[in-house]
C-alpha cells in the first residue's frame, strides 16, 4: 500500500507567523498611541525617523505614506519635472516608473544585468541625454545595485542619484547600508517587506539637510507652521500608528534578515540541479533576500505544480515596464530590453520570510526537483 506524503502548507509570505512572535509588543505600542491620541505626526513618528536614520547610517529620515510617495517627493524636491528624464530599470515594480511620471518627468528605461537582475551599469551611459536629470537605481529583491560605478557616471554629469530602496531594508553595499549610497533614498513599509507596517508607509533617508527640510514641508500640506502654507504641498505623512508598529519591529530587522540569508543558503544548496538557475549574490553585496527568485523554462507549470503540493509561489514581475499598457506612450517595443523580457517569462519567487523552517524549505526544494526530474522543463 502506497502511503501518501503529508505536506506542510508553505505560504509565499506569512505575516501571522511574525505577529505571533512580537504581537504583545506591537499591541502595547499601538495602545500607547491610542492613549496619547497623537495620530498625525505624533511623537512615535519623530522617534522612528531618528532611529531609522541611524539604522541606515544617514543623517535624516522623513516619514511618508508610501515608497512611491517618497520617490516622487524626492524628485519634486530636486526640481525634476516636465521635460526632464529619469533613468531607471525596465524590470522593476511599476511604482518606480509611476513616481517619475507623477513628478512630470519621463522614465527612460535600461535593461537589467544578467547575473544580478539589477540595473545594468554598462548600459546607463548610452541612455543619458541633455534632458536627463536623475538616475533611479532599484535595489531589486533585496540586493543593492553596483553603486560606485553608477555614482561615478552620475557625478561626472551632475545627475542626482535616488535609490529605490523599497526592497532592501538593511542590505549592504561594500559594507555601507542601502539608502546611504546616493543623494537620497526611499523605502517602502508595505506589510510584506522585510520591515513592514500594518498598512502602507514609507520613508525617505538622506544626508542632504536642505532636501530633508523641503520634504518635511512638502509631505504636510506645504506648511511648517499650521495654516501657514509656504508651498503647494501634499498630504503624504506617515501615520503615527504605523510608526509605532515599525519602531517595535526595527530592533528585530537584522535578525530577520540574517534568517533570510540562512534560508537563501539552504535553498542554494538544495536547488543546485540542472534546469534551475539560482540567484547570484554579487561580491559587493550583502542581500537581505526580500525575495528568493529562481528561473526555470516553464515557470507557470512549476507554479501550478507547487500549488498542488501546498506551496505558494509568486512572480515578481511578469510584465516589464515598457510592455505595460500604462507605458505604451514611452514608445518602446518588444525586444528593446531582451534580458528583462526573457527573465520575466522565467522568474518565480519561492517562499521566503524569516519564520520559514528548514522543513518548509526542504519541501519546496523537493517539489522543484521533482518537477525538473519529471522532465516537465524539457
């Protein structure tokens, strides 16, 4: 008699597992805000800004309502607008491009590096024109872009460098924190991020005092003093409740990231098989593995196979920016960014979060190996 194997349910992300470890602390932090009733730009916001700036090895941090808002406000504060161009990656989440568009500028796309999946620095220079005002590298999946050569290109041409650090909380580049490398950076605290809120939230970090001051005004209706509006600002503030949650989580972040790195090492050991292309960590990088992304030739079939084994997987991201209907106006065509296009058809994100167990990772890896060995990838 054949005994049916019992499978663990393995979600792509399990926010409940994290809550189970720190729920009491989070509830106490939320309760403290409720008692203080300082819901807008309250004390917890300022404290979290100070703590997150130190964590990122930067002088200033400005809480905003999302990573998208952070990127857009940085562009606006640096005077980037209509008629300007901003260079960024073709294989990023659409929020990167939206920030550029919402500021009034035009996204100019560059293909990704075949090994790291981040911005291909060798292709950046050819994308620069007389209208280029900024470069927005994306630290994709938790791995920093190769920033030193990029900064060299930017400094030689007087271009601003704005890090999209929305997936790289705690990552390092040659020993330095992501977010401290360019002129400014934006982080997202979407719940599924390595450091996630219980709703939307974001942060800008910078060493530019003037930029920090401008952003504090811009995010709060253009005012320093209530009802005295010195510019036409926005309502883009980080909620005090979210700041309290994030303050509670921040001391755990390095430990959570270390667990992700350990999970990635185990995946790499168990998935070193023909038919699977593993992610590579660059020599200059300490990735925080926001996502663990492999490539296979028949990604959709693998996703279905994993689901049959109780395993959830994702695709980040199935359609490059230039092929999105929202960005047909840019005038790009299929074939313009061949690496991004090819990878978009092959990538699949396997379960990755700090509370994953070795047993879960072994189950995922076994299911992937079974799929390969069955010849489905041929």
